[in-house]
C-alpha cells in the first residue's frame, strides 16, 4: 500500500459518492440539483511521533485539551491529513454578495461537513481492509470541543474556550498541507477554500516534507480577509477574534436555519485558490 493508492481511493470515493452532490431533498433552488460540493483532495502524511504534536498542547496553539496521535491510537505510526477543496459552485456562489451567503456554501458547511465525517470513516475502513488499525478522531465518539467557556458539560476545565481535543487545521499544518492565514484558515497549494479531515493509523506511510517553517509562512497579511469580514472579526493588528466570529454566526444560524455559514474570509482573497505571491 502506498500514499498514491490511498489518495486515488479517496479521490474516487469523493468523486463518486452521491453525498458530494446536491440532491432534490436538500436543494434551495432547482438549479442547484446535481452541483458538486468538493473537488479532488490533497493528501499529506505526518509522523505520529513528530514533536510538533506535543507543541499543539500549548495555550497559544490548540491547548491542553488536544490529544496527540498516540493518545488516540497508542500504536500509531502515521497521520493521514487531507484537504477537500470546495468546488467552483460553492466558491463562486459565495462571492456574489458581500453579506448574503451562497447556497453552495451553506450546503458545504452543513451537509458537506457531514459528508466528510463519512469520508473519514471510509478512510478508516480502507486502511483496515489493508491490514492496519485506523481511527478518525474528529469522527470518533470521544471527540470533544468547546466554544464559549463553560458551555460544554463534558469539559472539566470550565475556563477553556474555542478549543478541542483534535483540530483538523492544526493537524494539516503538522502533516505539511499548509500554513495559517490572518483569518485562521489554512492556506494550501489549492488555497484556503475547503475543509480538512484526517485519520491516525499504524500504517508505515512515507512522511511528507513540510515546505515551510513558520505558522504563517504562506500568508502575505494583505488584509483582504479582514476587509471581507461582515462581522469585523479580523484585523491586521489582532488577527481573528473567535468570539466576534461566533457571535455573528449565531445571527446566521437564525437567518439560514437549519443551515448556517459565512466564509467571506475565504473567497475573493488572494489565497482563495492557491498560495499567494509575496511582494
């Protein structure tokens, strides 16, 4: 088994799954039926014993709630991380208005995220079929997260906020997929517009080379995401305020229920579809 074989299986599954397309039951407009949510994924592999995993426990990173790959799967050897870029239908539709959220973005944020949980389970099953143990933390019953401090009864430390015990973006960074942006999205070679997934496994896969050394190496700090943000939650001086972003999200939940989403910081920006050029 190779990374190429795994990548090909993942790409085929995403391309052929009906869950990756808008069906009549979920469509907000007849013209949306049949539109694709995700394009072909990018796959990178990290080492389960990379010292960067422990570094993610720092307060300024994910925090002490974060569990390393070996804390999820003691015999872990590798971490497979993938980036699923949003399709043109999703991205272009969200650029048509500065505030109103495009239908495609709403599907991708809700039904699309549920589909990626299914994709994570597919990777688990695919690796097991090849004789290896595998676990997708984000899709596990043991996954925990907290937004506002004290709002998750399952989290003992009531002082924690905006953290989790597994962060797909931070995992992608360690595995070599990309670096963070001012908006706290992750810029990959295919851009920032998309979502991430990952699986921890004991399969001895070749580790990808990180083409960067810093958290923000790919970000030019151009400020486009800050200018696009309807919530004014992003600034060059302070980066992104998760609290302001989440407060704005609450209004969007009311407006677009049962869906929600925004994504204005990920469209109409130089890093939308690739790594931006620095002056």
